[in-house]
């Protein structure tokens, strides 16, 4: 039930904002560590047990960048994980590739060239340009601002196996008007040569990670993970100072009512989000995998709360089984109907391989505008203009209230609010479509039958009324065990112990082998090869569903 006492203190929120506005918090720098000390002192004062960890992370801090077009210098920046050029830079002919999609790169000879691409720098374009043998990338901002980005396709710090996927190109961004002039020259058939010079400080360094926890139910009992990053681009007062203020105020208020909790709360502040491609949360997922596997019930992540003009609360990322909870709370507190969207590959969502259901990341967004942006978090996002003037105290209080209510429900509900009927419906649609497209080339009825059973089991659990504490604990343990099999099926390629890349992934990526077979023309000579992998993918999905159903059946036993 809602707790009317959980009302954020606006003055406390804005005091945190003023503190976060004092420092630029680049990953692994002394200024960032000083700000982490502030977080730790606050969490200590609320009664949490805190631990400030330090770990090795592969961090990339962009320095100076220079773009010259036939002797003329253009205003520019370089990017985290770009190749650092030699002093003389790299020179090559410009080649325009539109927005840098796979189709834009197809059938073009880009070896030794510098690509000109519309839009904010991304890891997708970096991967395509590296594979094409390009020397560099020149991104054209959608407006006059230059947006800081990390362009590594590797999730977290690279291993000896993934380090080869790091970008091999020198990467810069220029403003819209300069880019338009270059496009026009290329469209007229002119040959345009560019020189890119970059200085990027990339390598291993120690980064901080603050863990704060309160475990009134017992030290070895389940807990909710509540997280957000603390490192920033420039002062980063919205991204991610707003969310850090939300986290502190939520932690303070929730601790006042800890006697009502059914499970613990673990609050983590990450470094390496902006400059290490989620290196902090990825390290934590790996280092504490066993404990997270045994005890973590749900992950709530927050990012960029309280932005001015952020009036849209309808499309934050929420995993299927938590959508009913998000929709109910957001509509009740804001009057907006939460349509939700599928999580993108972002927002420190490093825990899907563990099998932990997750929700949010960015919560409130700007209304659609005329300029195509990478996010809906405001024009100041990832620029030096992300300062306190772009925090709206009313929006910050509203967003914090929503997060508080979500956490309250997750902490105090006798039975975890995980509705796997929604999951079953979503997966059922995927399998029904695949059955039609496969047209009998492989029998996947075992998956359809298992999904029907999952729906029945999940519906039965949703109808369980008041039960003893012992019975509720058994049901919650079963829901968590089921999630360990179902979440990776929904959000990973199927590998629980390695992080998938940071590149975009299709929905239900674990089903890609079935999709590949379904996409072949009928009677294709390749069918037998594709069927081998498709059977393996089917078996993995069938195993996950079987184990999840077994866990839920245990929950229904008297």
C-alpha cells in the first residue's frame, strides 16, 4: 500500500543539487572521489552501512580534438574510447554515410577514408567504421552543441577476448552548420580532405564504487538493488546529479520506516558509466555474481531525474514482469498512463545475465521536438550546459516521489510484485510469430506449451491471498529462481556469465537462431546448417522455461 509519509523534502533535494554542481566528476579523478566522500557521509548519516570500494577499470577521458578542412579549423570535440591520434593526426578524403546505419555502410569502399555521418557519435557507427577500415569519423551534431559520448561497443572493461572490439578510428564531432557545408560540397561532387587530431587518455585506473545497505530482515536475506552512476560529463548536474539527489532522499526517507520492510535495500553509486561503458556496474555484477544470484530480488536504476521541461512519464524502460507495478504507480502519482518501452542496451543494466528483473534508468523525458536527438533528456545533456539552472525542483520532487513509491512497494510487499503473466504474453507473441514464419522447418511447440504453463502458474501466484510469512518467503524464493532463467532469455543472447556487447540488441536476443532460420527462403540450401543452431537455441529456451515453471510450481505447493 502507498505510504503517505514518503514525501520528498524539496530543500534537501536542492541542497544535494548545489553540492553536485561544485565538481566535474570524471571517472577515477580526485574530484570524483571527493564527491563520493559526500555520498558516503550522507548515507552514513541515514543509518546505512557503507563501503567505498576501489577497483580497476578501463577508462577513457577525451582531451583535445582538432578538425582541419583544407587548412581551416572547425570547432570540435573528440570522444571517450576514440583512438588517440599521432601529433600530425590522420588525413583522408571525406565519404558521406548518412546516419551511419548498416545499410548506409553497405557496398561502400571506406578503407583509408574519413566518414562524415549525421548524428551524435555512437558505438554502432564506431563498430561499423572500424570494420570498414575507415581512418576516422566526423560526426555532425543535430544542433550547435557538441555532445560528449563514449563510443566503445564493449560492455564494461574489455577482456583479452573483447579488447579487439574497441574502436580503431579517430573520432570527432562538429556542429550542425559546419557539417551541412561539408555535405553540400560532397553532394556537388567535390573531393574534400579532412585531418583529425585527437588526444584521448585511455587505460586502466582505479575507480570508486559506493555500496550502502540496510538489512532489517537479516544479513543473508533478499534485497532490492537501487543504483545510479555518479561520474559525469562536465558538472553533470542533471546527468546524474538529479538522480543522485533522488537516491539520497529516497534512501533517507525509506530508512525511517525500515521496520516495515520485508527485505533489505542495497544502494550502489557507480563510476565508469560515462567514461568506461558501465565499467563499475559490470565489475560489480562479475565480482559479486554469486551473492547477487542468491539474494538480489529486483534492480531499480535511476538516471537524469528532475530536468526542466521533462513532462513525459510514459516511456521509461521496464522489464515485462514489472510493467504493471510501474504503470500503477506512475498513473496514480502523475495521471499519465505508462505505456513503457523495452529497455535499451544502456543505463548500467549489467545484471540481466544474473537474471535480475530491472526497471527504469531515465524516468522523465522531454516532449518530442523537431530535431532528432539521441535521447529525450534535454538539449544540455552531455554538454557543459548541464548545470543547476536546468533542474526543475518540482520535477525533481515528482520523480523522487515515483521512485520512492516503487521502492516502497518492492521493499514492503509480502509477495514480490513480479507478474510473469505479462512476460508469458510477450514471449507467447514472439513464439507464435516464429511458428508461422518457420512453417514447419523446426517444431517449437514445446516452447508454446511451456509458455502456456508459465501463464497458468504465474496467474495462480497472482491470486494468492494473505499467506504466512513462511509461505510468502517460499513464493518469493520461487519467483527469484524463475527470474534467473527468464530474464536472460528476454534480455541476453543466452550467456549469463559474459556481458553482451553494448551494441543494440533485438527483442528476445536469445531467440536469434530461430529467427535466422525463419528468415531463410523456403527450400534454401542453407537450411540444414541453420537448423543445427536453431535446435540449440530452442533447447536453451525450453530449458529456461522448464526450470522457471518448476520453480513456480514449487511456490504453489501448500
